[in-house]
C-alpha cells in the first residue's frame, strides 16, 4: 500500500512529546503472599487518521456472528459518551468478549475527551504485573488484564485494567455498528476494537529517546514486557538480547527504526502462513505508533489483519482483530475461542444500482400476479419509511402479493455461489412491520439448479422482526453443503395473508453475504486441522518453537502426491526422514521427536510434486 503522510499540527507534536516526557517509573511491591511486583506506568499507544476513503470492510468474527457464549466479561465505565457512541463501544466490547477467555472481569475506563488533531484514540494498560503466581515467564511484565486472566484472580479490584481515550474533537465519527461506514467518516467500532487490543496486551516497552537517540526497553525497570520477548530483526536476533543490543543503546535505536522488525511467536507465525508478521518500524521513531503495531504496507486496508496497523482511513470498517493478532495474543498467554478463527467475506451482494443485478430471479408461485418488488424507498401512510440497509435498493413484499385464497408464496433466488466450505455461513438482512402481524420467511439451498423443484433443502423458517423501518441480521450455517456449488432461495410464505388475512403485512430483504472461516495457527496437537483444499503447496512453521523434545510440523498440499519431509542439522547433514509416502490434498502435520538429538538449530524440508521448501527450528534441551 502507498503510505500517506500525515501532517500534524505543532500542537500535536508538542502534546505527544510532553506526554511521553512525563513518564515516571513507579514500581511497588505487591502483597508478599502474591510475590509479585507492579509497574504503575501507562504506555500510551495511539491510532492516527488518514483523510482518505478506503472503501473496504472486514466482517466480524464467526464466533461473534454465531452468538456463541462469550469467553470473557467486560465492565466499562463511560465518561462523556453519547448513547449512540456507547452502543458502538459496546458492540466492539462484545466482539472481544466473543474471542478471548478470562474468568476475571476486564475493567475498562473509556473517556470521550479531546485529543491532538489527527489522533483518533489512545489506550494503555493501567499497570503491569510480574512474578505473580501463574506467570509463564519470570521477570516479565504482563498487562494487568492478562496477568489476572493467567492468575485467575483480581489483583486490583478498584482500578480499571484498561484506560482508553477517544477524540471528542473529531467530527467525522460513524457511530453505526453495521460496518457500512460512509465516505468521509471513521468507524468508531473499529477504533474501539483497536484501542482495546492495546490495553489487552498488544504493546511493547521499546522506545527511542529523541534527545539522546538511544533505544531502550522496560520503561526504566530493567524488565521486558511479554510482547518484547517475541520481537526480533530480519536476521532473527531478539531485541532484548543485550549482548547484541545493550539497553539502552544507539544499536537498539537503529533496530527500532530500520523497517526490519518482526514478531516471532509460533502462534502468530502459524496464523501468517508460516511467516513472521512484520511490525511497523519507520526510519523516524513515532512515539505511540512505532513497534507496537503491525506494518501498514504488509497488512493494507481490506486485509483481514489490518486492524492493528498504526493508522486508519475513512470508510475502513474493520470488525475483527484478524488471525495474526489473535496468534500474537495466544503467544503472550491469552486463550481464544474456537482457535481464534475470524470470518472473511467470501461472496456479497448489496444491490448498488436501480436495476436488479444479473442472474437474480423472482418467482410468483401463488399465481397472484405480483412478485417481490425491487425498491429504493418505501413510504407508509403516517410517514414511516424503509430505506436500503446498505446501498441503493432492496426487495419488498406486502399483503397485496397474496392470491384469492390468502396465500403468499413469493421467491427470491440468488445466482450460483461456488465452492462452499465447512464453516461457511450465510447472512442477510430483513425487516417487517411487526406487532400483531406475523411475516415469515423460509430459506432453502439447492445444489443442483435454480428451479423451484430443485430447492429441497429447507434450512430455516422464521418470523421476521419489526418494527417498521428496522433491519435485522439473520445467519445460517452452510457446513452441510461443504464442497458444493449452491443457489439460495428466500421464500416469503404466508397462509391466511392478504388484505383480509391475519398473518401478513409487509417484509423487506437486503444485503446478502457468505463468510468463510480463516484458517489460523494451531496451538494444540489435538485440535483438528480444517478440512479444506489449500490453494498451493506450503510448509508452515513448526510449533512449539523452540521445542523440547517434540514439535509438530504442519504442511499443505493443493494436489495429492508423494511427500518427503526430512530434517537436517546446521552442517547440512540429514539426520532423519519424517515422511516418505503418498498424501492426499489437504492440510496435514507430522510430529518430530528429537529426544536423541542435541540442542541446536535444525532445518526441515518439504518436497512434493517438484515443490521444495525449507524452514528452521530450534531444539533447546
């Protein structure tokens, strides 16, 4: 993606410099029974605004859309938020609650307050804890929400875990929750998701002092954040390795401003197709942006992992953290729901013109002579209106569609949708008058054709919610049609309808989409691998890595073939062969037991159908 320079006012520069110049280290001893230390210092991360329309959308995660039981509870204290802004904030909270697991409520203090021009939001953990019971790594600072999750108890009941600020001086907020952010406006849900992510732990302690030019970490405490443990440069050198990069030093500053930083945790790498996710490290250190964000060019607008880049544009709603961010969370100690999958829009129709799109069919099956209408606006007596849910047009049916017997049987049929996968879901929006009138819809799927006789698979029959002018999202699992091409039919079906009937009035339908689960990293050998055909051959990063003595090596095959996976030592000598046999297309993995080998770097190679790929792993005995 092309970078866009953001010219901030002198006031912004002064404010940022002042904010970070005021940082003071405050380390206090936790109660002796806990044997933990507390770092009470905020490390503000900001999200910048680009005044440019991006016209992209990343849909909410599958776990959220499916209304699964939340894995976490958030307790939010609002300061200065309007009711509509609070609704958008809560929508973002509910997304995060559907993705992560914690038995301890996560406390958030949310402030609607003036921020510097060009800054949409800022956030920090309120404090950091180290050496607490349950800490996976000693002498390492964990943001308090994560520390409480790992410990299973509340450390500070009267203090918020996350403090997040949102710019009340910014006038172009979009406060809706539907992801349909207009041109020139910024989606508040997206900004809240971003800032909560920082407060939950997507932040490190690295910084570059503008006066001395020295890079440092630990915020003066001498101990790294958990995030810092996984950051390294292109050659694979850890930034917290003081042999290579003293703390503080100009050598460390050079790494932080060299555009060559990566996050190397096994979950994050696995979620990024076996590649280390690149971090944002511009040539000039940007306090609040550098290092603690994903790289903007690597993860551009519209990419499923674009939420945690350092800037956002207009019309760029991102309603999911993405598999890479959730992989980073798992590396740091969070557990995620259902492996952390996130949904990606696979097929969508928003009815953007005044004429029906090609290959959509309407069928009048009751003989009334009236089919569903393609409308841009409906105006009822009394002034109530129905407008499109997202774009320019929608489908409308009413009681006049009934035949002389009071039967309404009208059909709307989609074009063919190809290559349905296990985990795919259908969504569309509908609305009705509500009240005493029962407007109902049936949903059918055909795998053979688009004639009415082909629709033998009824997957839903439900009453459409009101009131007038409203839209409601309805979702359906398409997993039973894995591997098929399908047609979808929505059937407006009412008995005892029409002007004299008691069970119909009006119904409206809009915005169809099918989402697919993204395949993410694998953190547990007992977790099944998605049964989908990959688009190419690939060898993924082993997990865990480093390992002792057993690790697992995932690989993907777009076509069946004879597979060889061999392991070599650092001298290039083959030490063992893990596979030498036929495998079908799909995703597979093989275990490597290194109990008889010494510590060191090893290389593993995949060879199949003329394709060859090599990756590195580290055995630590």
